[in-house]
C-alpha cells in the first residue's frame, strides 16, 4: 500500500514538524479526516450505483421484455458500471495518496506503531478494493449475460 519514503526525507519532515509546533499533528488530523471522508464518498457512490442497477433490472423485468429492451438496458447497465468503476478508481487513488502521506507523517512525528492509525500494510480479511471488484464483476456479468440472452434470442451468432 504505502510507498516507502527514504529515511532522509522522513528526517526533513520531522525537522519541519519540530519547527512548526503543532502543525504536524494538525496535518495528520487533516489527512485522516480526508481519507475517512473519501471512504464514505466511495461507499455512498457505490450504494447509489447499486440502486441504479436495481432500477434498471426492475425496469428490464417489469416491462414488455422485448429483445431490444434487454439489449438497450444491458448496454445502459454496462455504461453505468463503467462510470461506477471510474468513480471507484478515482476515489481509491486519493484515499491511497492520503494514507501514504499519513504513514510518512506518523513516522516523522515518531508515533509508535502500536498506536499509529495507519499501518505500512493494510489489515483485514477483505480489502476495500476486493469488495469493489466483486460488486463490479457481478454487475458486469449480469449485464453481459442479459445482452447475450437477448442477442441469442435474435438468432445472432458470434463466430
């Protein structure tokens, strides 16, 4: 996860924190708050994108069920999934960036590892990116399957 920062750079940051009393801890608080907010943003947007997929599926199965509606809503579902993936990757980029900076600042401030908020390596059984990958893969598979069923119903074969 976090990129290793050279020891001499850590020393420069430590000197900055010592010169600017309190600024290092304020900066660490800000980085922690920004990461937490980004995590909330990612999960909130994921909830909204999941709801959009649900609405599309309800529309698909409560309508006439024509082949063209399967294809149209399937393509819309894939487009929504692409927008969701872009949103997640962008959010994870910033989340990762702030965690890297927080780990570096923790080291510079001399925060003991046992009480540090951020670890060099993330902990936990299921990482955030795994949960997103599962959700994105699931919805992608559903939409591709439904488009495939519709294309098959039209008698189109792909060779």
